[in-house]
C-alpha cells in the first residue's frame, strides 16, 4: 500500500513516514499543497494523509481539488486540537476521517486500517495463493501452515505480488510500490525477489512449487 503523506513540518513528516514504513506501508512525502496535487495527478495512492495547515494550498483546498479531479482515494485529515471547526470543514470538502494533532501513532494506524478496509473491498485481510497465506492485519505469512519470517521490504513485495496474482508485475511497478518513486537499481529488486523466493520455497518439494507465487518479472 502506498500512502501520500502531506505535511510541511519536516521532522513530523519523517517521523510518521518511518513509523508507517515500520508498519509495512510505503510512504511518499509532499511538503505543500501544490506538490501534493501534482503527485496525485500522476500517481495512484491507496490513502492520503493530509495536514490542514500547509503552504501554497491548505488541506481543505487540496481535499476539494482531489474530489474535483474525481479521485476516490481515502483522505485522512490532520487537524489542530484548538480548531474544532476544522473537523466539520474537512468532512465537508470530502475527507473521509480526521485525526487531531498531536496524535498517538496507534490511533493513526487504526484510522488508516479502517479507511483502507472501507475504501477497498478488493483488498481482503487474508491473501492466499495455493498454500501460501498472508494476513495483512497481523502481517503474518505462512506456507502450509508454517510461518515464514520476512523483513519489512520482503513482506511488502510479497503482499504486492499476491494482490496482483495473475498479472505481470514489472520491476518499475515493484519499485514504485515498495520504494516509492526513488528509483533503485533493477538488480537490487532482483536480489530481494530471489531472497523472497528462497524463503517462500524453503523446505518445499518441487511438486508444491507449482503453487508458489510467480513473481513474474519483466523489464
Ligand atoms: Ca502544517
């Protein structure tokens, strides 16, 4: 899942980004309203976390323009505690929910989980390909009931591949979903893919391999 976090306070943005990545989300940052809208016009995001007080265009204006563009992406507003009117204003311009600053990370995570579940019936909590099962709520991965220990990036790659089972995922697509739009060398992606394959296939007989997720790659 790729989240666009729009927050001009750089320290807070970096802190939240790191916390979200720890929870297996990919995060892109935008530091003002214009930059956010430019990114939203080009890229697909699964969620937007949008601060109200932003340079250039404030969060309300950005949210209104997101909806005017016809984008249905869930929007979570970050509102100030001393501005109760912000909550109503945010919902009026098409935001889906809000969190009051300063917020607890656990509250933020809970809101994100609720919004991404609500917004996307096509994204069930439990993904299964053959005997390989990935639980997006607990982040547990098992094959034939046996747990597989994955790093955060490996988990995100596997989740992405399982959500797109049956389609060809290019290195560019994997790059954008896992590393955001900071392009990494394609051989780095290959290294992750091969580590992931060996972990997923460890202890499997060749007959069972026919069920392994084919992270079909093309350039
Ligand atoms: Ca701000």
